[in-house]
């Protein structure tokens, strides 16, 4: 659920773009983009252009296989299809992320090197499969069915949609489900963060939030109400301040009456979400005792 929360926009955009490109773009368009009938030069051009299609299509690794099937139907070489699939690491969203973290110059170097490696890998894969006689000789005439059909994939979709509903319910109603001891969700991007190694954290409304990066931390501090509202999945939001405490080891909010362990140190009471956190506290209590922190 943390992955889905973090990637929800990419998932939605990837599937929508891949679906429209696969169904609505005529095969003749792809045939015009990629060369054909020129032997090695066709394979080379297709392997070079394949990553370019991946960059501009925004599909990342979410919808690249359906779109790869559409490209294969449109006449692209086997090596071009493979290089297109390999290129999910240099799509536009990821290039923007690289630029933000590494700067424009290094991003261009990463793009150029990755493009070369992916094109070479596509060429190598085509000739390996060619020597082994594994390249399909027939191309599909249809990528997506024109009407609804009951088949085994439909049943699997229904089953896993039901399982997703169960997971969603658990994530909303069971605070520790999926995360476990010592983990929290970044309220800005939804990434799962190990609290002991989180790059940044901030307190708001009597609760501590952990972040995957300084960038997410700064966005939260600038407008905490916007993100704290969406992050209120744990019990803390439904507990009065007098009933709740913060585990000094992992930072999890704990209901005092349901704490797994309780310790007394220097006139202060500490509540813990688990026996593991309590044992860690017992080993080095001075590391976790912070004057002025309400527990």
C-alpha cells in the first residue's frame, strides 16, 4: 500500500497513456517511425529509436509491456522492442527526478550512457534469440479485445481486485499492517521510511512524522495541515492527547492503555509499541531520553 500511495499518479498515467497508445494509434504510425527491410540497419535504427519512444510516452515500467506489444504489432524489430522495454529507467518522470537530485549535466550523462547501453542490449538480445530460433515469426493482429470477454484473465482481475480491497481496508484500519515495528509512511510522498534512519522528521499536532528526504520534509513544514490530514491513518488521530504517548525508540504513537511495555526512568514514564523497542531502550536509555519531549 505504501508503494501504491507513492506511485499512484505514475500508475494512473502509465496505464492510461499505454492504453491509448496501444489501442488508438494505428499500426501504420509505428511502421512510419521505425525502418523496415534494411537488414542490420533496420535493427540498429529500431534499437536506437525504441528508448526514445519510451522517453516521450511516460509509461515507465507500468505500461511499457502493453505498449511494447503494440510496437511489435506495428512492425518494430525484436531488438527495438527489447530496448524499448529496457528504457523504463530513462522515461521523462525519472529524468526530471535525476535532474532534481543530480543536476542537469549529470542527468544528461546518465541519459546518454543508459540510452547506449539499452540499445546495445536490445541488439545483443535480438541476435542471441535469432541464433536460438526464439524470435516469433508471426505478429499479433489485435492487442486489446474490442468487447468485454469472460476468460481466465477476467477472473484473475476480479480475484485480485478483491484482494486489493482487503489490503486497502487493512491499511486503513490496522495501523501496523504492512509497516511493522520501526516504520512509518512519509506523509508527503507516501514512501515507507525506517524511522531509525529517516533523513528528516518533524512534529505536528502532537505526532512525529518521518520523511524520505529533506525535500519532502520542507514541503511538509511549509504546509503541515495539508499533509498531516492525509497521513492520519494511525491511532493517534483518534486518541486524546492524555491517552497517547510516543515510543522513544521508533517514534510510533502508542495508546498508553495498550502499550506492549512500560518503563520508568528518572521520574518519567515511557510507553513502547513492542518488546523489541523496550529492550533497545533498556540497552542504551540515555540515547533515547530527550529533555522536554512529552511522553
